């Protein structure tokens, strides 16, 4: 409610942001959808992090959402021969994001992509691993994994967190929001 008295910066690297989805969410909480949308700054370019810091110095922001952090790197760099260069550029971007978060006191929420992990496929029920390797893993504080469960159920697993044990929560998304959350 009131967005923590700040705006949201949403960087969309895959073109999947849907402003029309914000309207029913705002209405569900008794908020003006137009006012909520006015507080979301939506961008879809890699190099906008530079301009974003300038915008954050002019008005208060409380959260930076990047959906998905690795998408641009998977497009620009292909094959193992470019892996070192990709990881170095990813590290530079993550460093820039960390500086923005610290300087402007904003929370950062990043989504990522997963790939099949055939090494562990026979031992675990969800044989996928996050893209980005150790560079990305060490740059974030809490890593959550979301996956589809049985039927309409979804599962959120604490993958890595300094203050939380590895655990799962099962929930269901309905037209009214999240329901039936179970630890």
C-alpha cells in the first residue's frame, strides 16, 4: 500500500511485462490502477541502468525489478567459447546493480532462467539449474526456485538464503491472488 512511498523500476529484457495485469491487482487492494501504473517506470534495454541511476536521484524508488537478468547475455553470447566474456560482462552488470541498490536504498528483485541439468537428472525430481553460474549465485542474497506442482499448485523452494533453511511452500494462484499456502 502506497508502494513504500516510492516508485518501481521494471527492466524487461524479454518483452513480457503486462501493464494490463496491474489493473486487477490494484483494484483488488482498493487502489487507483492509473496511480499505480504511474508509479512503475518500465524499460526494456540493457544499457538503461546508467540512466536509471539518474532517475533514482530525482525521485524516490523502492524496488528495481529485472526480468530476466540473464536473457540478454544468452542472446549476445553463444557457445562455450564466449562463456568467460559473458560471465565477466554479467559480473560488471551485477556490480552496477549492487551500487544502485546501495546508493539509492532500493530492493532488487531479479528473475532468472533455468536449463536442464542432465548430471543430476536421475537423482532429483527437478533436474534444472539456474543460468549464470557462480557469478550470479554469489551476487544475490536469497535465491528462490518456483515450479509447477500438481494441478494448479505451485511450489516455491528456498534454494539459498543466509537466514533461512532449505524449505518448500506449496501454494495456488487464484483470480483473487495466492491461496492455500502450506509450509
